[in-house]
């Protein structure tokens, strides 16, 4: 249906449609990986700050 009545541009349209579908799937995976990585890095930073504060309080 998306490629109906496209005339001479059907090859380009097929390629673009496939790239959009594949790109959307890959983008979600990459975005999820980055979100988890950044969240994990933030958690590590928070724990390190808490440890430094705890060490300062014991001295």
C-alpha cells in the first residue's frame, strides 16, 4: 500500500521504506543501550560520592 501508484520511483521508495523500518529498529536498540549505560554511570557516580562523604565523616 505504501508503494502503490509511485510510478518510476518504486525502486527508491522500496529502499527508503526498508531503511526506515530497519533504522527504526536499530535506533531503538542503540537508544536503549545508551540509556542504560548513562543511567548505570550516574548510579556509580552517586555511590562514589556517598562513599567519599562516608569516609570524611569517619575521619
